[in-house]
C-alpha cells in the first residue's frame, strides 16, 4: 500500500526528497469555486463537517484543482470541545461562538474526556477520502493544541487578547491544568482515532500560542504538546505554534517531526534555533498571494532557497485567506513544484 | 525648570538611575474609577480628547491615583489620519471605524499632509498638563507609527490579519510608499508640535508591526520610523513595535533612545540582539495583573532582575486591559518603586 507520491512523508521523516512537497493550510475552503458552489447549497458549516460524504468531497477539491502534495481532512478543531460538553455555533463572517463557557472549576466538572468514539463521522470521512485518493498522495489529520482549545472554551470565541483565558490561567492555575490535561487526553484519543482510520500524518494547530509569554507557554502549553506527541504512535507529527517565535529552542525537546513557522520567523535564524534534526514547514506570508505572478514567484523562490532542498515542507505561514485569487495560489504551488535547487 | 522626578528621562538617555522608573501604557483610562465616572458624563470619546481641559484632567488622573513616574497625554493615534482627510468614529466596545478608507491612488490624492496646526487642541491640553504637573514628573507625547496608521486608513478599523492593508502594500507598492511618506511628514509635524508645547519625551506606537514579515517591515515600516526619528529634535524617543520580535537587530540603527518590548520577547535575548546602547521598556504580560498580589510581586521582581538596574523603564508589554483590578495595577507599580537591586 505504498503511496505514489510520498514526498510529504519523506520530508517529514527527514528522508531524502527530490523536490520540496507543498500543501496549504485551509486549502479546502473559500478560495475554491467548487467549495463556494457547494456552500450555496449547504449553508450549515457544522452540518457539512458532520457529513462524511460532503467532508470527503470538500477534502478532495483542492487535490484536483491545485495539485497539492497532500490532502487534509476537512473538519474543525472545535469538534473536541463540543464532544467534551461545550457545544458551539459557527456564525458566518463572525466565527465560532460557544453557547456556554468555562468560568470555574464547577464548569470543568461538567465536562468529560472525549474517548474519540463520538467523532466517528470524522473517521468515516477519512476512510472515504483514503479510498478515493487511492494512495495517490498522503492524507493529513489534525487537532487543535490543548492551549488553543482551552482558550476558545474559556473565551467562548475568538479574541484579540484572549485575556479571559489568560486570566483563568493566572488566577485558577490548578483548574486550568486539570482542564488542559482533560483536553490533552481527548486530543490523544481523537488523533489515534484518525490514525486508525487511515491518516498518514497529523498536524497539531496551536493557533493562539502567540498570546502567551515564554514562561506561560512553558507552563501551560508545551507540557501538553509533549504529552500528546509522546502518546501518538505510527505517523509523523507536525506542530504549528503560530507566533510563538520564542519557543523554537524548546521545540527541540518535543517528540514531533516537523515544526511549522509563520512568516514573522526568519528562516535561517529559526533553523539555527531549532537545530538540524527536525523538518520545517512554512512560511510565506499569505498576503504575498495577492501580488502578481512575478512577485509571487520571486518571493516563493527566495523562501525555497533559504529553507534549502531537504527537510522542508512548503506552505504559507498561516491558513490561506478566503479572498486570495486562485491564480495566486496556483502560482505559489507551481513555483514550488518547478523549482530546481542549484 | 528642572523636573523634580526625572528618572524616566535619565533612564531614556542611558544616565545612571537610583531606581527603575515606571508608567503604564493606557494608564489614563477605564482602569480608573475617576475615568469611568467622567465617561458617564462625557459619553463621546472624541469630544473628550478634543477638549483640552477634560483631556488634561484625564491625563492627570493616574498621576494622583497610581503614583507613576510619568504622565502621558490623553489622546488617540487616529487624530493624524483624521486631519489628513479621513474622519473616523469611535464606537464603544467595537473600536474605531473610518467613514471612508484608502482603496487606490485616487483616494491618496484626496488626502493632505497634516502640518500639525490642526491639532492645536492637543498642544493646548499639553500646556495645561505641564502647568498642573508643575515639573513634578515628565509628560510623554505620542503618535502612531506610519505603518500602523496606514493599516487603519486602508482597513477602516481593527482587523485580525490586516490583510487588506497588506494587500495594498503588495499590489500598490508605489502608492503605499507615497501614503506612508505623507503620514511620516504628518507625524513629524505633530510630534514637533507636541514637543514645542512642552512634552519631555515621545513614544511612537507601531501597534500592528507584528502582522508584517521581516522583509515587509524593513520595506514599509522601518524607513519611515528612521525618517521620523532623524527629524525629531530635542527630546528622547521611545519606539514600540509590538510583536515585531524579528526587528530588534535593525532597531539598533534607528535613532531612538528606548525600544519597547512586549511580553513574548525574552528579556536577556532581546538585550543581546539590540546591543547595549539603548534603554529597554516593558514588558510584563498585562494578564499577570489579574493575579493576586504575591504572584504579581513575584513576576514583577523576576522581570526587574532580568532587565537589570540601569537602562530600563518598567511597563507592561501592551496597554493595560480595561478590566484590570486597580489593586493589581498598584501592586505592579509599588513593586517596581520598592525593589532593591542586590
């Protein structure tokens, strides 16, 4: 059952690659006319991710349209808080809103560790995608990181500062650790479920890493990433702690294979701080894709050259923005695929 | 006309200080009961900053209540875009909203460089504050940095990604530079006006620095900070480029006296990257002030020790959050003022 194109997996494991693999965070979504057409018929985002056939269809859209080197299962990081006992609504052009939030230790007691079984619909979508892909390219599974999920659960939605979530850390430290541990156990069960269903590699998104100080990150995020990475078995792991530039030295000690960089992290300096062992993923500024083809090509080539020909997975430094022109996206992907290292 | 307490100015100029001076970004504002009481009577934020007597009153409130080592004139960074030709509204618990935005080179042609005279009401407030302070402590003037003001002018308000403003940079580079230059000239006139009116030191806030890549920052922000710092004469300058951790090496070349750090920037590493010449300002996580007194004291002392006894101005790593308990704020300030270096 060898993959026809296993560039991404070989890059992740630090094996020799002939060219740099490429995929985009949020490649399945509003950048694609196929997705926008589907969403005209299926208005309900949560209904979409809960329907394995539709989730499979959306997952495969960028594979055909963009020619990426990996698919990523179409889902949402907030399925974990929901299964733990905190339902949410996804409101168009606003984002997620939780119906209730975690305010104290009593609220934590009403939650439970998710054993992963409740998320069968994701595993089913994974099986369908794997079947359709027919070993053409790898499939990426994913989860939110404990701190990021915790931040949503306390805050109740997005936030500029996540000051409520951080206040909880600094005033209810013991309860915070308890909840972070419960989330971690849920994430482990969920990722293992995805692996059992067939994903070839997983990514952990710590999207709100950047609001924490180095001390707070070491206290409230890193130990739980460690716990998850130690528990996960069988596939390579990508950790993306957005804006947590200060954490690169400590990432050395996390049992993951790939570390994601955002566009504020200088490539050579990041490589130096992380050491030579791990593969890097990233990190073009998504806004560069608004430029014309010549500028996108130039910026992508500069990026590729600085990362070097090995131990790199090309990506943006964040999920692609919904209003990005498709031609810009394709120019980025094609530039990576055609680039020849001297 | 010597100041009775000139600790902040001596720290800024790198002269010997007996203890670390302390003030807070956004110290005049919702953390103070006096301010909240006044806002019950004066609902209109823009009316408040346009009224020299009231702006003076608000500026002085934290001086009496908190015992800070500096006052900062109560105003708003968006007075510059407004005087250039883009009026805005300040909407409670939403933030600023511009009535029209900059979309193309035509929109830029309808704007003008502000010569500073239109902002007489700020200078008048400064004169009143200086009179009331009676040389007790220094008064800080301020402005937004060109990139941050540009970002608001194109985006029309706050944003998670500032992708519209960045799109403008990457698709209309020449026009972007033209507008950034016009903003810079306006900022120079405005800061010089504040200095003529009596401020003892100025701070330039590059609040949205963190959404740019190092390359983009070097192209679209740093040259304009340089231009301003080269033009300003007579008082020390603080530059605070929030989240722009990658810029510290380049800040060495900017003609400013103090560089602000946010709480994601490790202190010792930042000092190493910036070199020994400049004074550092910052950088406690504002959320620490939600903790109890013992934790605030400990975190503040750890911070002070790492910065060292010289070339440091104590502050938070961001403006204090409006719902911060006053006791927490006072604990931070008192800890700084009482700390004895070994």
